[in-house]
C-alpha cells in the first residue's frame, strides 16, 4: 500500500518541536518503507515499553481519525453500472415513499416511515446488486436482518421483481385487506415467504444475528451443516445501538471469531426525537466499542467528492476540523445552505477556506456522505466479506430522509408521513419519475416494464447472486417421534425413590441425546445453571461446545463429571447471559428454516429470569416461528425455597399465556413430563407445527407414581383425574382437588386430611390451565358466533360435567392461573395460589405463608362444603383448629411479614 504522507497525521502538528518532528519522520519512513504491519509492531513495542515503565497511556484511543477506513487507493473497482443502479434506486425510493403517502392519503391512519429507508437505500442496493447471496446448492445463504423501518424499500424491490402485487403495496400496513397486505415491519410470522428475521423491537436483531452466526458455526463443527458459507448481515440504526442488547452482546462475536457476521450501523446521526449524539460522534463512539470488543471496524464516512479535498489537505487542517465538529453540527449541515455550511465549517481558518475555495456553495451543499456513495459502500462490504477471523462492524454515515424534499436531516423526519403536492412533484423530479402530474400527486406506484433496463438489471444481478432476497423457505425433513415405550422409566414411576421433575427431565434429555434418529438434533442450552439442575453429568457425555476445543486440562478432569469442552460439543453453555441463551434458542429453533436442519433446543433456565428478563426475545421467537422447549427450572414461588423475592417465580406461566403460539405446561409427575415432551416433538418436528413450549420443572423430591392408564390425552389437553377417591360419598360431602406442579404434593396430603374427616376427595392433575382455558375460549367463541346451536362443550366442561361437589384448585403460581377456567367449572370453585412477592423461608413455611399448604387446601374444601350446608359450623371450627388456620394472618399478596417483624 502506498501511503500518502498526510494519512499518517496525528492530531499533533510538530511546529518547531524538532524532537517531535524527528519521531514523526521516522515513523513515516517506517510506514512507507516497511508497511503498516511493521509500523504497528514498532508502535506497540514503544507503547509496551512505556507501560512497563508505569507510564499509563491514559489517552490511548481505539479511534482512528474521522474518515473512511479504506483509502482511495485501496478502493476496488466498482462492479456495476452506477447510472442504472441510481435509476433503479430512485424508483425504489419513490415507491417506498408512495406506500406511506398513499396510506396517509387514504385516511386510514396506519402510519409508516420514509426517512429510514431514504438513508439506507444505497447501502441496501449495493448489497442487493453485488453482495448478498441467496442459498444455493453449494452456498449456505445469507441471512439478513433489515432495519425495521426500512421495510417499505424492501417491499418496493420485491414489487419490481414481481414478488408482490400492486394491491399488496397499496395495503402496506393493512394486512387484513382483500388481496393481501404487507406487515409494517419484518415479521416472518405474518409474511413467512419473505422476511427472514424480525427486527422491529430495537436492539434485539443484534444478538439474534450474532447467535445465528455462532449457531451456523456450531452446526458446521458438529457436522450437521456442510462448511459451505453463508453470512449473517445485521443492519441496525445508530439510535438503536443505545439498546444494551447491542453493545452488551458484541463480545461473544469476537471471542468466537465470527467472520461470518457483518453488522452495519446506518449512522444517520438521528433517532426518533433528535440527534443520537448531538454533542459527540456516534460513529467514533461505536468504533471504540466495537474495536475494543475485538471487531474489525470499517468506517464509511465520506463520499468520493471528498477525496480530491483530502488530497489537498496537506496540513491536516480539514481532517482536524472533521474530527472536531460534532454530530449536532453535521446534522445542521444537512439542513443548511451551502454558504452557511462553508462558514461554519471553515470556522475562520484560512487554510481550510483555501481548500474549500475550489467548490461553489452549491457544490458544497451537494457534497455527499459515504453512505450515499456506492463505491465507498461496496469497498466496505467487499472488505468485510473477505475479513478472516473476526466479525466486522461497518459504520456508515448517512443523512436521515436523504432526498426527502425539504425534510432531510430535520428532527421530525422520522415521523414524517406526508409530503404536500409541491413536495411530491419536486421529489418525483429529483428521482426522475416520469408520470402524469396527477399520478404523482396521488403518489401512484411507478412500475417499469419487466423488460426495462432497470428491472432486467436487478433481476440479472440477483440471479447471479443465487436468487431473490430476503426470502424465507422451509424445506426441512420431518423427524420420527420416539415410541411411548422409550420413556418407560418415567411412565413406570420412581418406585421407592424420591425424585424431582427436574431430575426426571434431565434423565429424559440424557436419553434423547442417545436417540438414534433425533439425538444429534438435540441442543441443550444453559446459562451457567447446569449444576443447579443436576445437568453436569451431561458435560462429559455430550460435551460443551467450544469452537476452540479445550486447550486446558479441566480442574475436575479426574472426576466422573469433568467440565469437558469440545469442538463438536453439543451443549451450549452461555454463561450468565439470558439474552444470549435466548438468542441461541432462537437460532436453534429456527434452523429448520434457516439451514433446513431440524435442531431441537432445550433451553433450561432459572424460571424467573425467563419471561420477565427476556420476554421480548421470547416474543421475537414467536415472530420468527421458532420451535423448541423452554424449561423454567427452580419453578414455583414456594417450591424454590430460601432464595427469596427476586428468585421465586409465581407468574411465568401466566406470562406464557400471553404468547399466542406457545403451549405451556406445569406438570406434577415424571410421566406427565414425558408425555408432554414426546407430544411436543411430535407436534413441532413431525407434524411441523409453528408452536413452541414452556414447561416448568421443580426441584422438590417426591415419589413419582406410575402413570394411570389412559391419561395421555388428558395430560396433553391439560387435565385428567389422577385418582378417584375410594371413600364413599356421605351427606353429599364430595370434594374435587385440582393440583399442578409440585403443589400436587400438598393436594395429595390435603386429600388424606379430608378423607380422614370423612370427606370423599378426588384428585385431578391440571397440567395446563393455559391449554384448558384457550380451548374453552375457542369453544365459547364458536358458540357466540353460532347461537343457533347445537352448543359445543369445552374439554373442561366435558370432563367435569358429571361431577358433583365442590372444586378447589391449588397452584404454586398466581390465582389467575386456576381462575382462568372458572367459568367452565360446574360448581363452587375456590382457587389458592401464590400471589405476592416471594421471601426467604423453608418450603413448608412458604406454603403456609402463601396459603397453599395441604392444611389450607383442606380447609378451603371444608369451608366450601360448609357454605353448601354440608358441614356444620362447629365441625368447620374444629377442623380449622386442627389445621392451625389463622384467620388474622396478613394477606400474603399485600404484605411482607418479615418486614412487619423486622427490628425497628
Ligand atoms: C425497543 C424499541 N424501542 C423503541 C422503538 C420505537 N422506535 C422505532 S424506530 C426508533 C428510532 C430509530 O432510530 P435509529 O435506530 O437511529 O434508526 P433510523 O430510523 O434513524 O435509521 C424508535 C425509537 C422500537 N421500535 N423498539
Ligand atoms: Mg438513526
């Protein structure tokens, strides 16, 4: 590389400092004669020398000057015809804008955005015409996360390609209209043929992309995917980079050498309300963060017009000014006239005035940022895809609303959904859209003929790159389902041994890992909690995935359960990073579409750090049609004892009910868990349904019974009679007790208490209130819409219709869970649950505190029978006394007794 002397500028100008001059001269000669690698080596040695002498380089910076990383002489030849590409881009810009304007004109109030795509169009077009490759026989295919608000531009492209109709474009943001509409943002769930990845929740597409790239490597290292490439591209906004999920997840990408990952930040310096960093420079800040995390960073700041100015900038006055001016000023330039820009920019410096002298005000105004120059973008993309051993972040400077007549760069441009008639005409003129003026005013779409130069050009280039993008295809083999017999250990019960449902789960997982057909597809995921769940035995057998293998001898190598890392390890050990673990779940759960490989993730986590910690990621899994099992471990507000308020989860299943395609279960026994997991594999990987699962697993040990005959269907539907009482009903004293999860142990004990009092008690296991209430709601809806009848009955009604007596439900979750089926329970129904914050206590005391102990369950049944006149008040009082029921106890949903009792 020939080095231009000015390119070695530091912010120091030597002036009369002879010593400094000499140092600079020698480094310059080094650079020229021996190249940048040697210069870097020497510079590092000098810096290390100072460090060793305890001279800290406090102002050492990870920044390079505010200019393009790739210099003019390193810039590759542009492979396309820029004139044609600009014509094409202009049509896309017009149609993308027209979609939003038509929506505005229709008065539907559905909104839309113009500014984001206007800033991103050129980078997306360079990628589409020359870089992004679709999946082919011998190429893995690129996965592209697009900035959500740039969606109209992607639709505009698909329209010219003939993939979307004019009706669909007209119905942008109106998905229910006849002829079909388009979703506001990338939502694979709503447009499964087009969108690959959701991105509308700012910040989540970065970890999603990172872990997709890592999972592709995992599949390759495990021999499930050929080493046939495929890049993951994530386009994000600069404002979006403030989300902690972005900067918080970038370390792993460098640690894992993910050179199949390219993140592009569209730095238009603005977000929704105003500047991203008015007083600083977002590009420089991101450069430091990414470089500090070990990424390759490429800045695209200035367009080609600046190259000539740089060539004249012998004393670095212009560069220094570029470094000095803050984003707020740059944003101001984008809305100012040429002379205003010149005046502020030159800032009284005659040398700078001299450099700018050759340009007219109009030329100064027209000078572009790098993100609007195809050559600069292409150079960066090209370098990124050829970078080895590191992920690349490309920071591209653009103008928000670029080309939007009268609005570009303004603070309100993000929300700009309308242009007046003159602005529309002016925009069309600028974009070279030739249509009758009325059509322009009405923001009609412009559709060139299929054999026009631009359409032919775009199609030819996509064909050369393997086909259209973004495109989602599903062509994944079905998996067989293990026979019931395969789970006989769980179906037969645990005999004399007390075990927990977590232990049962780990046994099932270990067995599935050995399964001849599906074993290799199982992906266990844990965020530094494997020992909590007793999964450490899997480390040795299945191995922990590490792309580097294991370079050290683990401290426990001589034990039966060593911490074994390996290149083809099957377990994803995510460390304490629930977002990362969820992103791995998302990658593994969508590999059936992304790679046509039906991996089955089992993500086991501390249940409270699931929905409430990473609920939005779970929602994104629903959007991306992920499959797999989420397992909420250490489940239940009172079953997890001692851990207290921030650990004891009494609400995840309730939140699970808010995810429409999630099936959630709260099993009590090992056989139930086995039936549910087997059914899940069947539903998701054999029948290929677009659903996923949340299952609670507990750490309380008890005897697991043998599965009662014929209950499989009930387990899956959500409820079955686990045990009918053998006590004859006398005086209509009949109780039905519903139990779930670990609270079933209390229900069993409550039944014994009741029976001892001569009350017949049947025990029902409710494996899923969510499944029961969903089905009942569906039936209720059907009956509402078909009042003529005959009425249909829900499963709960069918199951309970013949039952008499009173009904008591107890759950280790909020009362809202059992309440969800109240309408369909045919009789007096009392619910007990664990509303309120958890606290540190023993399990029995927690259950007393939350009033879900056997004593409270039995008491509730006796009260219900008393209300029906079947138990005398006297008897009720006697039983309450025996059960130690305290009527004046504070309500656990409202109070924290430890606080009440705390020392003053
Ligand atoms: C988690 C989240 N918070 C807020 C929003 C609302 N929102 C959508 S776009 C946007 C501004 C985006 O700015 P930037 O990332 O800089 O993208 P640009 O449009 O400027 O390219 C905001 C606040 C969102 N979609 N997601
Ligand atoms: Mg922005």
